[in-house]
C-alpha cells in the first residue's frame, strides 16, 4: 500500500528497488531499521531519565518493549513498578 505522502512514481521506484534486492539484503535492511528504531527509543528514554546509567536504560527499554508482566517475569524487581508511583503522582 502506497503511503499518502508518496507519489505513484516514487512508489514504483521504491518497489523496483525492493524487487532487485536479494533476500539477504532485505533482511539486512530490516535489521538496520530495527537498530535505528531502537536508538530513537533509547534516546527518548535518556531524555526522560537523564540520570539513568546504561543498565537502567536497557531495563527501561526492556520494560517498554516486553510490557510490565513479562518484564517482571524476566527481570524481577530490577526497576520499581512505576504504575504505583504514577498513581501517587496523579492523586497529588
């Protein structure tokens, strides 16, 4: 499906480039974009938690991607449950 902000001509060029790529090249591109998205997410976490060290950022990213329940199963209480502190902040 062509994005609304992309002309039909540009979309055809994009599709042709995709057709020319080998499966290995397509996988490599997917991994590259995955890393770009992860870097953006980590940068956002670093802005939100400027005092956090690399371990805390890793844990916060894990919680963000896994969800609270799976994060707790994998990492236990490595980070405090923020829903409780959020409730306290909302009440005040």
